[in-house]
């Protein structure tokens, strides 16, 4: 009788263990699917970010939406040295630092 009871308890323990194992495997499978879905979504978002950041798209949007055009020529202006010194002094006064011009 003792051996039969022990065998029955062992079989019951194995059945409980198998049930827990199956539940855990289902949970793991569900998490694997969720990770795969999020990785695919992340990849799509990376491609979308790259597309949106492309210079040709930005240029097209600036021209079409904002009516901006590229200039025919560019002119660069250099301020006189006195103006640069005055700006450096003003910046030093505002920031409290002391830099030599």
C-alpha cells in the first residue's frame, strides 16, 4: 500500500511539474513573439527616421511646404576685428568669464 501511495504521489508531482513546465513554455513563447514584433517595429521606425532625416526629403519639404528656395549665390560676411572684440567683451560681461580677444 505504501509503495502504491508513493507511486501515485510521484505521478501527481510529475503531472504538476509538466503542467507548470507547459505554462512557462507558453509564457516564454508569448514573450518571444512580443520581442520579435517589437524588433520588427523598431526596424520600421529606424527606416522611417532615416527617411525623414534624409537631406533630399528635407530639401523637398522646405521647397514644397515652406516655399523656400536655394540661393543662386552665397555671400559670406566677415565683421571687422573691432566688432569681434566688442562681441567677445560683451559675452565675457554676460557670462562672467574673462577671455582674451
